[in-house]
C-alpha cells in the first residue's frame, strides 16, 4: 500500500509540475494598442452664410429672367416682333 501511495503521490507531483512548467512567474500581459490622436476636423473653407446668400441671389436672378410680365394692356403682345423682323409688317 505504501508503494501505491508513493506512486500516486509521484504521479500527482509530476502532473502539477508539468502544469506549472513556466513556474510561478508573472504572466505576460499584452499591452493594449495605443489609440492615435485624431486631429479635429477642419472648419469649412467657405462660410455657410455665403452659400445661402449665393443661392438667394441665384433665385432672384432666375425669377427676374423668367418674368413674363407684359406691358399691362392685357392682349398678351408686348410689342415685340417675336424674332420675325420686318416680315410681318405688311404696311409698307
């Protein structure tokens, strides 16, 4: 029985030493990756006020170009020759 106990004790001792093969040294801990400092976003190159003013100016110009207001006589003819020149003038 003594031999059997010694054999079991030796087996347990052998298994524990293989489990602690590295010894009781401190564990190697990997350092977390360092976060790179992110530069703050650059401000806009053009102020938004200029964009709004430009859009409003473009809308006003477009409204002035497309203004179909005639001379007010109500007949729809604004007195122009409609690009036909003297061809429509029959009163020579």
